C-alpha cells in the first residue's frame, strides 16, 4: 500500500468510518424517496434532486471531520463549478464522491441507486465504499486485502470476483446504455449466458462479488461513478481497463472517463 495512503490513517478504521458516512448519506437520501422526488436539470443536462444534495452534505461534512487534509471531488460541487484544487494537477490523494449514483433510478423508484465514496492515491483507486440504501447493503475494500459486502446488522461477508463459468458470462449493462452497436460487437466474442440491466455502480459491485462477469461500458461516465467500484472490483481480483487495455486512471481533465471494460477474473 502506498505511503500516501498510510499517511492518512489506519485503512481498516478509515473504511469503517466511511461505511458510517455512506450509510448516513443513504438515510438522508431515503427521506426524499418515494415522495415523487422531482429532478431538476443541471447545466450538463443530467438530473439532480434534493436527495442528491442532502446526501452530499452528509458526506462532505463527514469527510471534513475524518480527513480534513484530503481534498474532495464531489459530483454536485463540480456541477456548481467548485473544483477543490482549481486548474492544478490532481494531488496525490483525493476523494471522489457520488452522493447519489443513479438519480434517474431514484426518481423512477426502482431502488437501483447507491452512494459512492472512493479514495484515489497516486492516480488510481485505493479504497472504495458503495452503499445501496434501499437494500441496506454495502460493498467495501480497505486497500490491504479486505474486500467484503455488509448485510443487515453489519455482518461482513468476504467477496471475490469469479472466473467466468464454461456456460458463458453474465453481462451487466446500464439502463441508458443497454444496447448499441459497440456493445453488441464487443459481445460477439463471448458466450453470453445471461444479461442483467440495472442502474448505478451496483453493476461493478456485482462483478466484484462474483454475481456477474462482465460490464462493458460504451458511453460517458465520470470518475465519481467508477472510483469506488473499481477499487472494490480490482481488490476482489477483477479489472477495469480502457479499450487499449490500460488500467482506468483518475485525475483526468474534467474527471471524464473513456469507454471501459470491467470484468472478473
């Protein structure tokens, strides 16, 4: 583990605190769930609700207490024009936060949304927490070999990405990019045993937990969408790479990701 991460605090206690923050953010979002939450359009056309902003406020306050020395890049702050380190290059350590990943799913009321908090160290994800508030399930990793899912009552169950079975791969896709020429062409080289369509970074968690094998993403995403999930998937034995085969990196201009392939072992 990087010395930069070791300088923050003990990873196990850090992750425990992050789970608490993400859970509290999820609870703040659920206050608005099922109440006909109305989405407003941001400048980039993507939706935002009061739940996004409430969850973000909880996370920003929690991280300010937990690691005041580490800057935070959060989706709604960026949308408001607040870049924590200005035009400078990304620092060695920074948080990436999506307070409500899957806002469209939140508005639709299908439960497929989550809270994402990831720590970038030297350009790559090191620690990640994904919390699904409706099911009260959390996936997390501490950067030192502990990768797990927590279920109700906080019970931790270790997870590991699986080797694709001989019967074929289970593919997960987002609702907004479930089909398309690039995805269809890519999957021609695979025996596909099943497909699941769902929102948010829960797809990355499913691959990490061995519940799916492949998540090809041909379409725009931002770094806060993928950082926590990539950390969890990589530490569970999987990978997230660009179409050139390079490991997906962080601190890019405008925090925009290229197309990528997430897969198990």
